C-alpha cells in the first residue's frame, strides 16, 4: 500500500442501498483489511437493493448482509465521520453532506458522479444491465484510485 493511500474511506450516496454499498463491497474485496471501509447515505429509507446484490454476486462481492445506514445513524452508533481520511461521494446530495464535515474536520472529499441505475429498464435483464453499468463504473474508479496490491493477495472481507 503506498504511503499516499488513505487508511480509512467512507463511500456515500443518497440512501446507502445501491452505489455506496457496491463501492464498500468492492473495496473490501480488493483491499480486505488494509483500508478501513464503510458506507453511508444521506438518508436511510431503503434496504439494500436486490439488483445491487445480484450484480455484485456476479463478481464475488457479497452484499446480502449489508445494513443500510445514514450519516446520522453512523454517528449515533459511535462512528466518528470526522475521523475518516477520505469521503468519496457518489451523488450530488451526498457530496453536499460530506462537505459539511469539512467545516470542522480535515477530511479529503472526492466526488465520483456514478450513474444511478434505479428506476431504469423495463425487464429484469434491462435493469440488471443498468446496475452492471454502475457496478463497473465503481469498480473502474476504485482500481484507478486505489490500485490493488501487486505483491500479495487481498484479505478476505
């Protein structure tokens, strides 16, 4: 792991039910316990999305046990958002929420405008294709920003 890589990353989106759990799961698969990773949503009104679970299973990323949570819930449970090295916002609303933390904490924020697949497609196949687009976009960004270690195997999630 290079010295400029963060030791903790929080991925966030609107509801923590599609994009940010996919990012969390992919990051954990690639980096195991080398980087502490969590995800959150601006709001918590939805459970993990079944299509997100399905397309991540295709690349051996397990999301079925993911419990959706908001920034507020994380803080209520004792997770200090201000202690993360990096927050990666995957939607405009989550970017605004993340930026609020920079008023009081020295946190690096990155914005990755990831395609929102919810509500797209008429058939199951079309919906899965839309979710795969988002998953692949997230996977590509993670590999680019956090290259997997070359000399050793990633830890198991």
